[in-house]
C-alpha cells in the first residue's frame, strides 16, 4: 500500500509538472505577452515599446529558463531601470535591488505576483479558495445525501413507479448544464416579471454574509447537475446488489423489506458511488466556474476567469496547480477508498 | 397590427389543458405513493397454469395515469394541429407551430417509415420498440430538422442578425412598428437587447450545434479508437505512455483549457492549426488501416481502393486545414497548403479552434472507454481463434474487437454528442471562440442573462432548446442501451 501511494505521488508530481509547463507555454506565447504588456503598461504602446517593456521584465527569455524561475530552480530575472526602479520576476512594487530575493519560485513558497489583482498570488488563491470551499461544502451537503437517497430508492425496486419517476428526474438533471438551470432558476425565483422573488439573483453578499436567500440558488445549481449522475450510478449499483444471491436468501428467510434494504443491501451498494462521488470533484470545479460567474460570487472559479481573461500568468499557474492537485488527490482517495471499502479486495 | 397573445383564438383549450395537467400531476403522485403503500395486485393461478392479476387499486392508479397522460398529449397535439391550420390566429403558439411545419412533416415521414420497416433496420429499428428511445429520438430529430431547415431559411421569420428599431427587449408577440410587404409582422418570441428576433436566433443556433457537435464527436471517436485499440490490445509501455497522456488532458479543468486555447491570441499564433493538422490525421490513419488490414491479401483490389479512398481523404484533409492557400498563416511565418483553387471549403479560425478544442477535450475519455473494452474483449475466444488463424494485430483490433465493442460505443456516442453540446454552450457562455453576434445557444444565453431580472424572454428559449436537445440525446442513449442489452 505504501509503495502504491508513493508511486501515485510520483505520477502526480510528473503530471503537475507537465500540466504547469503546458499552461506556462501557452500563456507565454508572444501574442499573449503582448496583451499582458498592453493591459499592464499602456493600450497604445507601439510594437517596439511592447518589446522593450517585455524585455525589461524578463518576459523574453527562453521559455525553459522562465519556467525554471517560476519553479525556483533558476535565479530570478532582475533589472534596474534608468529611473532607479527595479523590475523583474522577483520584484514587487516598491522593492529595491537589495531586498529582492535571488530565487523566487514555487519551491521557495513564493507563488508570484498577480498582475490583475496587484497582490501576492498565494494570498489571492487562499482567499478565493476559502470562498469556494464554503460553497463546495454546502454543495456536497446538499448533493451527496440527496443523490444517494434518490439512487437507493430508485434502485431498491427496479421498474417500479418510484424507480421510473426518480430515474426520469435524474436524467433531466444530468441533461441540464449549470448555465441552463441557473438561468431558469434566476428567471423563476428572482425576476420581477414572474414575481416570486424568493431568492436573490446574485451571491455577491453571500461572501460576507451568507444567508439562505442569497446562497441557496448557486448551491442548488451546482448540486443538481452532479446529483443526477451520482444518483444513476447509485441506482445501477443498488439494482445489481438487489439481484444478488444473499438478498434472495434474506427474502426467503422472511426478513422484512426495510431490513433487507438497510442492513443487507445498502452497505454493499454504496461502494461504487463512493468512487463516483470522488471522481465528481473535477466536474464540480467546472460547475463552480460557471456558477460563480453567473451569480457573481468571487471565488476560485471567478478568479480563474479573471486571470485567464487578462493573461495573468502566475495566478493562472497557481490556479492550475490547485485544480490539478484537487483532481489527482480525489483520484488517489477514490482508489484507496475503493480498496478500503471493498473487503474482497482488501483481504486478498 | 395587434400584438399576439400566447394562444389567440384557441384560448378555450387553456382551461382544459390546465385540468389535464393537474390530473396528470395528481395521478403521478398517487401512482408513486400507491406503489409504496398499496398492496400488489392479487395474482390468481388459473387451471391451465397461467397467471392472471386482478384489478387492484394499483392497476387503477396506473390506468388513471395513462388516461391523463394521453389527454395531455392529445391536447398538445391539438394545439399544434390547430396552430398549423390557423397560424397567427392561434396566437404565438399557433404561429410557431406553423413556422415549424416542415419539421413536423419530416418527423411524421421519418417515424412512419421507420416504424413500418423497423424489423429490417437492426438496432435502429429496435429503438422504436422502446418508448423512451422514441421520445429521445423524436426530440433529437426535431432539433436536427430545425437546424437543417433553419439553415435553408425555411423556419426563421427574420434575419438572425438584422435589428429592427423599436423592437429592443420587446415581449413575445410584439408586432413590428411598420412592417414592410413580405416581412413577417411579429417577433414571435420577442426581441433581444439589440432588437433582434429571439425566435430566429434560436432556430439558427440549432444549425451551429447540429453542424459541430456530431462531427466533433465523430472526430474524437476516430482519435480515441485509433489510439485506444492498440493501447488496450498491446498493453505494456505503449499503454502506459498513452494512458499517461490521456490522464494529463483529463486532469485539466475543461474551462481552464478552453480559456487557454480558445482566445484570439492563440488563434494568431497558429496553435489550433497545428492541433488541427495533428488531430485530423487520425481519421485518415483509421480508414487506411481499416481497409488495408481487411484487403491486404488481395493486392489487386486493395491498391486501387486505397489510392482512391486516401486520395479523397487527403484532399478533404488538406482542404480542411488550409485556408487561403496556407496551412498556418501567422505574422511571423507561413506554411504553404493547398492552393485556393483546389480548396473545397474554408473554416474560419474561430470555428476551427472551437472544433479542435472540443475534439481535444473529448478524445481522452473515448480513448479510456475503447482501451477498457479492448482489454476486455481481447481475452475472448474469437480473438484467440483469429490469432491462431494468423491474422495480423490490426485486423483483429479493427475487424474482430471493434465490431464487438459497438454497443457501448454507440450508446456513449449519443451521450457524448450531448456532452459536446453542453461544452459548445459553455464556450458560448464565456464568450469564447464564436463571434459575439453568433446566434449559438450559449452566446444567446450569456447575452440574455445580463438582463434576466427584468426581461426573461431572450434567455429562456435557447436555454430550453439546449435542455431539450441534450435530454433527447440522453433518452436516446438510454433507449439504445436498453434495446442493445436485450440481444
């Protein structure tokens, strides 16, 4: 087991390195750098000025060198301008040649400086992640029990009325992407034309003061899209368990149906959904980006959109590291959890 | 001109529909509760050994459900038929159903022909045995026909880009201020915030989805199959390497990838063109290996066949990737492609990048599915038989394994078209790739949502259109899965 986890960590590290390099390469293509220079410097810079601006800040070094600087294995770029200002990869506004560190990369714990938010990347990501983490927590609280309940209820009697209606419900939710369900919810529950006005159409206030009124719709929107898939997987697993021999034996012994479901079937039926729930996290990440944009909730997804829209290289890199980390860790947990939960694999 | 109401002169149907819908909802609830509370219908064994179930309360709830459902469907049909006959006399619904007349006719012809010949149509014919599959197929074909006829300017009432002054954000059914002769006199689903017709834009948006989504999914399948079969069949280093690459792409959050790939800056660097040049090679590889592995024992037939097929495929490939005589045309450097007079069609850079990135995102998942199937099927006896016969590995992969993996692949194909539709919508929603005035559903939803708290009508039609298409594809996949499991 230890070796397995160690190997997985090795693969994880390699994946993260490859992915960040891809992100690095794409964000450092010249047209992207030109955009960055123009948004940071001046929209009406001439081509020569753009090149000089980029050259002074070390953006025109070879990609591998810059990547090494970002990682912290190569010394940072630094240049003293004519007016005495220091610019470079490791500098912050107001820093001088003396107090600038020689290395500033991920290995040194320095995630860089966001050009959009004018702040340390580490701080921004932490703050935004806290917002999103809060959102995700409530999404999971709503989504997982509901999905499991729907799946178990649908799967315990295959082909029954309950099964058919719950299956229809889960198919509809999987067919409704967040930007459709979100728009429909906003239209029905918040607009002045329909007049229900039960909820608020934006979650901007929810960052400081989350209430049911301003926070429920974003949570529901993300939860619904993921719910259908988990419910269908649970249903499939439940129907499979319900046809097993030991369930028939229990039935023939005269165990009541409620007892069969709760004591005999449920535990075995919940192994497969666990994996599915874990693998659902990367999808939730997508949902988070859409919903945070739709409801204007300033979390991780919103930061991603801002960073990508303005080619904020270091913030984008940090964001991709975090999301890759989330994806790979959830994969690891699902693998380990599957082995742990399934006695047939654990013991052999 | 008078503004149109929703139902016009067939408003007398509305209370009946309301009653029918209420009856349907109540009977569904009773049916579900009944299935839990009520005892099962009593079974009696007849003298000849057959079983017959008595008419318990449970059967009653089911009958009630059936009747109320039939009533709802009949009423909906009545709206459509009366609408087709009366046109704008039957309000907005009537006018819309009249506009959709070619779609209704095609659907009726398609379903009639398919049901008549369903025993001879294989899996497709069996689809018409499953109600769920039929509903799904109907929804999908509705949007396919809408897309095709919309592209032929049959259904649309106005140009999807032209603005009519005074129609900004007007509610559904508003008449044009001074309609000219030959111009449709109403905005059936209202105007958006640039005073364009919401209905026509929704219909035109269907064409974009119908064009891109199946084609992109097909390319993703070609890539996934061409790489997944050898990975699963050979295993070993090749498998490890390809799986690592697939996991690498899958670990990327889709939206981050889109934001990195689908920007005007990236288009300017020519990266999408390189990706297109690589990804579009796979279908050619697939076809040539497919044909070669089958006919290599008959060189006299194989060689002309391959030359012909590959010639056409290469020509299409070069036309696809070259624009204005160049494969890659950036400021810094150019690579020559097919000369313009041989170039069959040009794909604008915006569409190409959308297409390429959707293929790129979808193919690793297909790869994983195909790989898994190949690993499973390669242990079967018929594969061992083919190996003993001395067949080549590619023959076994493409002519023994692939046909036997078709069931799950067809089902996944349907689901994946739906997923691709959602991805296209996501791209439009973030304003990536397609031009901002494009009528695709994602972009129109994005535009409409900004004024959602005051004006509902610009955002809701494309939202429901996308929902129904994806729902149709999911139901179709479910029906296909059910029917293919019956064999």
